[in-house]
C-alpha cells in the first residue's frame, strides 16, 4: 500500500468513526472495534488520526456485516408493523457507512447501480459516490426522449401494476448491475429491475436492500438485506 493510499485510509477511518458515533456510544464502539474508548474519542473528534494499522482495523471492523446490521437495527423504527427506514435512507451518516459497506461487499462485481424511483435513490446515490459507478433510476413515467427505452411491469395485485422505464443507453449491454432498494417483501420491484437488466443484455450480479421481510424478495443470487425480518 502506497503512502497516499494509507493516508487516505486514515482520514476515511476517522470520518466513518465520526459517522458511527451517531449510532453507537464510545463504550459500544470500544467493544465492537476492540480499541480503548479514549483512543476512539480522539480519532472521532479529529484530535488525532489513527495509525495506518489502526485505520485498517477500524475500516475492517466498522464495515463488517455485524456492525452495519446493528446500525440499521438502531436506525430503523417500527410502528405497528410499519417500518420507517428514513433513519437510514435520509441520514447522511448512516448512508456513509452503509454505502462503504456495500462497496466492500459487492465491489469489483458491478459497474452500474440500478434502483427504482423513488425509495432506493438516496442509497443508490451514496453507493454510486462511494464506488464511482453510474446510477440508473428506473422511473415510473416514460421519459420524453426520442431514443430507445426499456420497460418492465411491476404487478402489486391482480389488477394493479406499475411500469418502470429506463433509457437503453443507461444500461449498456454486458454491464454488471447491482440492484438497490430500500424495502422488499415479495420482490416485485426487484423482479421488474431484473427484467430491465435482461432486456438491456446486462447481468445482475447482486442485490442490496435495507430491510427484507421473509425470503420471497431474494429474486437473484448474491442478494442481501442489511436487516432481515422473518416473515
């Protein structure tokens, strides 16, 4: 690892640690990361940067599945069976951690992030920024453009459906696609996104949702929910 990369990781570790402080106490972080709380406090406040070795440990442990799941469980609120996910999808600190986790989890296996309008846009945008990959939004209204458009239907009931549209140029043939959504139970929206990718000649390499209920939403291989609820 070159000196510039190592320095960047030190700054990145401190930034993500500050983000984590929104959800975890110093005592909790000390237990999660295996580092003394006073040391983590200095890193989080910017009083000092972690060493190269400590930065690697912070990034590895802070971006682990267990820690990210704990964060999401703290941020998601449940009211009478309704899941309020705004604590993740509208919180910049949560998005910073979750997007970095997504890049580590799926990194190297996607070159497009495909998300439906409108629930998944904030998370998809954060992942796009963290990975440097383009974001493609499947919109519910056909774009008023004079170029080829892909379309797929999402059936929510026997007589209820929604159309999704994507400009063909946004999903190049043979591109590797990561699907991103905020909430899924039956996987109807994800199936529509898979159909869009299929029509484009692209390959879906994974799917990430914030909350997944049951198992029906797992419509592709390598699908993961940050918080899985048994249906």
